[in-house]
């Protein structure tokens, strides 16, 4: 077991022991936010043939007047080819007859005695949506590892693709070891507190594409931690342990990992908040130990669990980093490496991040509107207002 290792070493250990989930085919209507597991190519041209971009008339040749030969109905393919000097009425999105050189809008024409007189200059190609203009047959539609959005779903539908291959969503369970923490739905007794970490972690897991399957607390002692962990590991790909007493070099979460027979890869990462953190592997499942303090728990999730969830779903686990101006500063120097919760925003001068109030590890306040972590190296002095800082963007 590695001890007291850097954040980067810890993340490397996690990713070395993280594999992609199996894949599954699902309806495109269920694919929003899922990660594509295979490249998808256009099975045909889009549009399939030349179409009109406006309500108007298809024209053949560059003439001063055109003989009106008919009108197209919605969805039909005109059977006759236009000859020079002929025109055919079309609607927006309607298929064009062969021989069409340009389309003129209806309001730019004059019709007299079954002849059309253009009221604007005719240029070849005007108002024509060409076959394959959007996508040609064989063009890549999505790459493996792409997060599927509404636009991709629309594209699949346009091509008649009804099902798409995606990575299975990782299942995540949470186990709270703190003896004074009861389920959030419960009424706490004297000296007890409701579990806020379970709902917090469940929400973050959903945001990152996972499925929260269960959340246990061990207070009151209705179930032993080992039995609770074993039950959760039967359902989950990842188990997150929060809390546990740390004293005299002993940690209940680490002891539980050993009791389960898990391989503990590391313990302790000198970061603030939440340095007492660890990671183990049990029967191809992952177990993370995070702080019981809400802010420290959230920071630990972003630094350790989120990269694993992304990797499991074929996504890039790397953090998005930017440099931003700290608008209000931070008065404390950093002993070990510190992650300060902040709100990132774009202003006229560039990126700006504000340190959020309530930076104690035990406070939830600093998580409200938090979309960034200011990465403050070990030994750094206080941050002055207006100083440039390195920021990890929370997406």
C-alpha cells in the first residue's frame, strides 16, 4: 500500500485500475447524456436529394421568363425533368425535379398567363439544399467517447437510426461510517445529524452519468459496516465510504477495506480538505474512502471518483484547467496543497473566479454555486484580490 502520495500519483493508481464498462444498445430517446461506445457513420446522404430552401419555383436555365409546368406535393419526388425555360412550384424542404438550376422565392416572381417572370437576378444554385449538403454517405456522425446530446439524437432520427451503442452506466453505492449520522429522511436524536453526503454524492454520480443504487448509514448499529459493505458491493461497481473515526494512526474506513479483503492501493493524499482518503479494489470493484465533512467529501469526489466514472464510460478523465483572476482573494496560506471552492464566471476581461464563503471542510455553504476548484500549491501565500490562479473547472 502506498502512503502519503501526491494527488497525481493517487489519480494514476485509480486510472490504472479502472476499465470501461460493457456496452449496450439503447433507444435514441434514452440516449441523452450517455457516452457513445462506437463510431457511427451516415448510412446515406442528408438530405437524400436536392431540396428547396424556400417556398417558390424551381427554374431550369437562366431566362427572362419560364413556362409553369406544375406544382409538387409535400414529400413526393417530381417525375419529369425540367427543360430549359420551364419552372415547377415547390415548397420549403420539397424535392426538386431533375434539371433544376436555381429556386426563386415565391414573393420574387410575377405570374402572367401561365408564365413566371423573375423579379430578381437568377444565380445557379440559389436556394437549393444539395443532396449530402449536411452529411454525405459514410461521413462520421459521432466518435466513440462522445457524450450524446439533443443534436446527436436529432441526427440519428434524421437517418432512421433507432438504437445506439453506449457504455453501461456505472452503479455507485454510498456507505456512511460516522456513528452520529442517520439517514437524511430520519429525525435525528440528540447528538445526531442527518446524512447530507449520501444525497450529495448521489446527485454528483447522476450528473456524471452513473446510477446511485443505495445509500446506507451504520448509525444506529442495525447493521455491521462489513455486512453493509458486502451487500452494497453486490449491487455496485463503485462503493464510496464516507466518514469513519481517524485517531492514533488508525482509520475505520481503511480497516474496513482490509476486513473485506480488498487490495488497498494507497492511503492518505496530502490535500486540503480531506487528506485522509484512500482507494482499494475488491473483485474488480472500486472502493473509495472520502472525508465525512461535506465540503471535503465533495472535493474528494471531484478529484478521485469523477475521473474513474468518466473513464468507465469511455470519456476523457482529465481535468479542464484554466487561469482566472481571483476577484476577492483568500486570506490563508496553504500548508499542504489546498483546493478552494469557487464560482467561475466569464466577464469582459476574461475568466474570473470568486472564493465562496464557508471554506471550512464541515460547511456546505461553499458548495452552493460551486463550479470550480482553485488549485493552491503547498506552501502558497494567501491569494490577493486580482491575482491569477489555476482553476479546475467542475463540469
